[in-house]
C-alpha cells in the first residue's frame, strides 16, 4: 500500500461535516488525522476510508475542553516527521438555548471550543506552514457570523475575521486560509444539542457533501471566504436591509445560539 506523506488533520471528524472532510481529502489522496470525542465513530470512519483509499488514517480521540487533549493535537500539528499540510478546524457545538437559559460557564466553553482553540491550532499550523512555504487551513464558521444569534454568532464572526486576516498575511507566502460559512446543514448538529431540527423549507438545508466540496475548492482557489449556497448569500445581503424584529425572528428559528 502506497501511503501519502502529506496529512490533513480534521477536528470534529466523528460525524457530519467533519467526517465528510475526511472522506473527500482521502479521495484527493491525503492521509488523515481525524479527531473527535467519539472513538467508536472515528474508528468506523477510519475503517471505511482505509478500505476505499490507499491512505493512512490516524485517530486522535480528543475532548477540546481538556487541556491535555488540546496540547496533544498541537504537538501533532507541529510534527516534522508526518507533516500536516492541511488543517480543518471543524469541531464545535451549539447550546440550543437562549442566552440567559445557558450558564455563563457554558458560553465560555463555547468560546473556547469555537474560537480560542481553533486560533491555537491555526497558530501552531502557520508556524510550520509559513516556514515550509506551503499549507492550507479551513476554518468552519457559519452564516450565523453575519447575523445576531448569541454567543454562537459572535464566535463564528471571530473565526471569519481571524481567517480573513491570516489569509491576507500569509497567502503571499504560500499558505491559503479559508473560512467556510454554511447555513443549516443535515449534519446532526441539532441532534447533538438535543433539540429538533428547524422546520424550514428544503431550500434552506444544505448537505455536508456540497459544503465540503465547495470549501475545498475555494481553499485550493486561494479564497478567504465562502458561503456555499446562493440562498444564504442572498440572505446575508438582505439581512442588512431587514428591520431588527424580522432578523430576530429568522435567526431564532435556527436554534443555534
């Protein structure tokens, strides 16, 4: 078996968008480091990919609220023996509650997992990638970054700004950084929060396969930002003209928070 020496490291790879990133990068010939909290799901995904593609798949079970697990991923990102050429910051969660119905600690944990830790991983990756003169980073944000939807929106906006800034600074030296901002996606996100999926028309729902394919393509084309849906591109534009009450009603139905 001929294994690629270039690795794509994907956080939150247990299911949904993260698992789809793993599948598609394997199709492109990259070996993988897949990380998440659900070891059984990671093992099943690894077996599936190994059977279909001639790539190595490493499993790193990690809870990003545990400092030891975070540091283990930082060490892997910096590895010179098995270089990480692509980093996908995908891990995250929603609270599924209005602001005051979740504890301050829960909000701070969301800030950690969705903003502070991706920044830490991106910093570690950039140190290596800039020195090598090549590398790719995809940060999974959300269309919520452009709308007022609690802590979730705030941290996703942070991810977008962080990505755009890094792209401006480091794309000239060979490192492409892309923020992907999907809308509602059939990924199990709401099920993980313990809430029902919003009852919205099919036009508002995306599939992980398209989200990931569009994100990978945008990153290879050296784009800093992509919203992988004409519907959501239009909604982001229209939101600037909407009265606040209407915006509040729309984002409230997504139940991300």
